[in-house]
C-alpha cells in the first residue's frame, strides 16, 4: 500500500472510533474538576474538603464531548430545516 492510502485508512479508523465513542458515551469527565463536580480545597490541617461547585460543568462532573455536540447541532439544523 502507498503511504497516502495507509494514512487515509488510519484517519478513517480514528474518526469512526471517535464517532462510536460519542454515540456510546456522549458525556466525558469535566476537565476542570476531574469529574468531581466541585473544587477541592484543604482545611487548616491539610485535609481535603469539598469546595465550590464547578462553574464549567455546573456541579455535574460531566461535559458533552465535542463530536456529540457537533452531531446534536447538525441534527438540530437538519430538523429545523425540514419542518
């Protein structure tokens, strides 16, 4: 195989894998709070305690994946355009 065909095959595999991931698990862990839903603070003795709710995920600990967000947006545009 030529390198171009191999590169296209690899990109296709990665794209289809990410599409399957977005379909099977549309939400991932929030990067800001690492999926906890809140910030960790420490008391005076150094023990961790719960802080404020995360602003990015609004305390859920989940975020929508970029691929799923794009799919939802495309689906909404298509649905609004055909009705």
